[in-house]
C-alpha cells in the first residue's frame, strides 16, 4: 500500500532546480515487511527505486533522510536507477 499522509508525495526541488517526485510503498508479504522508495525526475529521464526488507526497513524519519540523500547526491541516486512504468501507483 502507498504511504500517504506523510507528505512523501509532494514534489521536491533540488539545488539545481530540478523537480523530483517520490512515492513510498510498504506492505507485508509472508510475514516480512517490505518498503520501496520510487523516484523520478519531472521529465522522467531519471527514474529508480530503493528497496528495503525485513530488518532493513526504515522508520519515517529515516525514510526522509534517505530521500534527502537520494535527491541531493547524484552518485547515490545512480546506484538505484532503473526504468519505471507509469503511472507508478497502478503498476507496482
């Protein structure tokens, strides 16, 4: 299910003026907690997803820190780049 109500779905502008979109998904599968942070630039040229499972899942504050790092650090973002199918909410 999508994590709503924590302002994770608001666009974020980086220092260079690029706008980024973030969606956070979480669920339990066979008793294991899973989280995914989907991200894409306004022009959808840079897209990707971070995945966390089990003990590696993050608290809301840690999710915010990870999103900040993702937006501000292109090298970190490159590690998680992969194509996404849009609309994200329908396909994942």
